[in-house]
C-alpha cells in the first residue's frame, strides 16, 4: 500500500484468500495480506519446511532435494 493518511479509516476486505485494505469512502484497494488458514498450501509448506530442516542432517534426503531442484529448473520455460 502507498502512504497512509494519518487518522484515515481503513476498511479491510477478504476475497479468495487475499486481504485488501481501502480508505473509507473510496473503492481503490490494496493487497495487505493473504489468508492461508486452512488452505491446502499451508500444509504443503509446513511439510516442505520439515523436509528441508531434516535434510540439514540427512545427506540422502539433501541429495534427493538437489535432484528435485535440478528437475524443477530444467522444466522451466526457456527465456531469452
């Protein structure tokens, strides 16, 4: 969001997991956050965090992650 006006009243709205704020009396809104509560992505991110942490002390797991990174990067579309 750009600069806030001191004393301005903000209205917060949530739509499709995105949280917006707008000044009272206006229709222009800005993204101020994301609602990930209960979303499937949150569980996947938590699991990946656990995997990455475990890989710090598990060379076999780290090697598998390195292979995933290679496949991921090779799968990206070529950009000039």
